[in-house]
C-alpha cells in the first residue's frame, strides 16, 4: 500500500521551513483563492494572511499590504504556490522585526532561527580578500562593472549579492562556461521571482562545480546572510584556485611520487592534500625539517613560506627572512617576495601569523599557479597521462562524484574510483536513497586496515543492490575493492536510475492515487511528448537516442511547456550547425537549473545524444513539473474548511517516500554514464520491472 507523502515543494530549504500541518493549511488557502479568482496575485495576500493566526493579532489587511509594499512586491504579480510560501516567510520576517523581535504565533522554523540571539562572526580579513578577488576578476564584466570596485569596509558585497547576478558570474570565473549567461536575469530592477530564479540557478550550478550547498537556500541569498554568502564565495574561489591541482591539468605532479602505486594514491587525493604534498616536496628539498599538515598552525611562524619561496624563486630569495625571529616581520618579508612573483591580494602578514586557513590556502595555491617548480620530464609526464582516465570515463566519474557529494553524505568524495573502494561511501549513499537498507552493525568505518573488512562492506553494498533489484550477475564485493571501473560505474548508474524512478513513482502515486505501478522509461518519454504536444509545439521524439534531439529544440520546447516564461526564444538557435547545437545545449542546462532541476550533465551529453543522459534530463524536468502540477490537483481535493487538520499518519513505506522526495534537489542526476551495463557482468534489463 502506498503511504501518505504530504505536500511537497521543489526547494528543499523552503520545504524545511514548514511542518506538514502548516503546508496543508497554506496550500488550502492558496488553492481556494485560485479556484475563486482563476489565479493568485500579491494583491490577494492581505485578506488571506490577515485571517491567519500568525498575523491576526498584530496586523490588519492595510498593515500587511504596507509591509508587502516595503518588500518591493508588485501587487499585480501572479504567484505560484512556492512564491506564495516565500511571500509568507518574507512577511513574517518583517512582521517579527516590526514587533521588536516578538515571536508570532505559528511562526515557521525560519523565523525561530532568525529571532535567536545567536550571531555568526564574520571574518573581515576573508571578506576583504574575497572582495579584492571579485574586483580583480570581474572588473571588466559588462553588467557588473558599473557596481565595481566594491568597498570591503561597507556592505557593498552583500547588497550586490541579493539579485543573484554576482554569484552566477563568479561561478563562471571559477569554471568557465558553467552558466549560460543568457539565462541570467540582468535587467536593471528585478522582481522577487526573477531574483529567486537567479539564486536557484546559482545554487544548482554551484553544486554542479562541486560546492556543498545543502544548508543554503535561495532565501539565504535573497537576504544575503553574511556567513552563508561568504562561505559560498569561499568555496567558489577555492575551486578556481585549486583547478590545476590534478594530473590531468598538471601532469608534472607525477614528480611528487616514485611509482605507479603512489600515482594511484595521488589520483585519489583531494586538491588541498595535493597542494600540501607539493609544498612538502619542495620544503624537503630545501632542507626544511618539519612536515606541513595544515594551512593554519603549521605556517603561522612564516618559516615554511620563507623556505618555499627561497626554493621556488632563488632570484628573489632573502636570507633575512630566515634569520629574523619575529614572525610578523618574517611574514611581511614573505609577502614582499611573493609579490615579486605576482602573488598578492589574498592575505596580510597578520593573516599568516593568526593562521587563517582559507586565506593561507589561497596564498599557497596562488604560488603554485605562478611557480610550481616541477620538471617537464616528458617520460614522467607521459606516464602520468597513461594513468589518467579517457575523456568518457572522466565525464562519468565527474557525474557520480558531484551527485554523491550533493547528497550531503558525511564523506566527501574526491575521486570515485579510489574513494569508494572500502565500501563506506556507497553504504552512506544507499542509506540516503533507501533509508534503513544498511545494517550499520555489520559495517566498518574508515580508516580500515584489514582488507577483509573492506570486502565485507562491499559485499553488503552488492547485497543491498540485489535487494533493490539491480542486475548484478557474477558481481562480488571484491570487484569494488579491486577498483573495477566498469562494474563500479554500472552499479552507480543503476543506483541513480533507481533513485530517479522511485522519486517519480512516489510523486505519481500521490498525485494520481495509483498504487504500486512502476515508472518506466517509456512512461517518461510519453509524458515528454504529450507535454510538448499539449503546449502547441510540433517537436516529438521517438526515443531517448533519437539523433534529432542533438539540436536541443525538443528540450527547449519541453522546458517552455512546463514553465512558459523560462525560455527566451530570441536567444535560441535552429541548431543546424555544431556551434548552434552547443549554444542550445548550454542554454538548456542553465534554464533547467534556473527552473529548479539539480542536474550535472554537460553540453556534450545533449549534442552526442547520450541515451542515459537524455533519459535522466527528461526525468528531472518531469519531476519538477509533477511537483508543480500534481500537488495542486491533489490539494484541491482537501477540505478547505478544516485547514489545520493533521494529515493521516504515514506508514513505514510512506516515511521512506517522504525522505526520498525530500532529497529531490540532491537526487535528480543528469550526466554521462558508461555502457558498462552492457557488459557480461551487468545486464541492462531490470529484473524487478513489472
């Protein structure tokens, strides 16, 4: 039997701000008004909110209307349900401030958090460093240059963040081409929904380059909460500065190791650890006796920097930097030396002495970029290139890595093939997508010294996969421990596909009250074709490998069908040339993220019509659409006279469904996966599909 799922919204942060009782009550009010008037506008909110317990004792309709005006709302603007909820949160926040912090009845968790006495301290040095970075890299941006340079001593940064453009542009500086700038709303004055679209695009794109954003919502960016904004900017800048710390970009890094086994270990290291390894490599050669294990306490005295710069740039070396006993004086000398290498702007001598980890990391990364001191031994470099994966495998690894990290699991994955071999990460992922499936009493947590413990973990991974009806013929846990890439990719693909289909099944079960029917690939294809046809468009596709999909027109028409205003047709090409196809593909990805789809595919996946990628992209759009439409239809049937009635208690299955659906932004995955499922070990056919 299908359990109760409840009212769902696509933004996980927004979902977390309300109880199901509150969501059902507000949804009932929204549907009732829309049924009577045909639509809901901002002008409809005062009489609705004035009757709610959260406002009725403090404000009348005129007071609520005045607060909406102060917030910059257009009274004629039409609202969907999520915008309705955001307006409610915005209004409660303003109402709380007007009452001097007095907590309103039935206030949601957002307000409980915002009225607490807890304050986050802002690191002014980090803020100044990030402002300097932005001023430097975005000075010539056609849209932003009129706002730059920012003044680090003011709130310029936080004021500019509020419309969402700055962070989108910064992401493109870190990883060029991530966001199609045609999808960014950049007109002079943005309304609340256009700003929210920019923030949604920003957060989904940040996940797609490897940022951890599970605790950041669009409302945090709308309000420019300083500690969250600086935390996100720090991650984006770090990704930019560490981009070359891998064997693919810098094959000379192979000089840091002696044999093939160590190269494999190097491939599995995160960029920060590679940077430490590089730093210690040069320090050892320079005669520095200590080991640097962090970018804080181990570099506070400045000695490591003095040795490093003397070794990398002997033409600028200064014995005085090693002779002085004053750490602050040494730090100042180090910065003078670094400036001669054009390494400046990220930290001060005070930051070195105080051991600021983020700024010291940025400083060392900048030194690496300007003078890495590694040889260009062609024999070693060719060996490094042999150890790296081909383009297709690299794209697949990227897909799974970003997806796993977006789930918010405790373990961060730097390299899929290396990091999952002990089985622990896969158990964490399985526990996320199928809660309760893992027997943690039988699992061994890293570090794991005994090889058989790793095999035990991986055996449980395989068994859970079989329980979830994955096709795993002749596959054993030891295949994962040994790093069999084809089988690892095949397993992860089935895990992603299971999650995607399960989410769609849960949504359809709730909206149509059908019970137990599986979602198939054919269902997704049929839905997409029908959606486009009903919108009056002419595109249709025969399958997910239809070569006509490469021009992108079908997906743009599908996106327009689910949300008419999201596609700007004036920037769409006919997709007749390779260049036009690339333009359309990049635009599709950004528009989908702007809509609310959390996806990880690349333009090449659309252009090449990667069948599995096309399937998951379509499913992501379908999921978003079902959330918007299915729950409106189901909620219309609720008894509006009893809005606060508690929902029926969920069954055990229902609880699992709520958890799965609550993870939507993290579990809709679109990126390249291999054809390994066609191997003799893993069959494509799903034995559990009815």
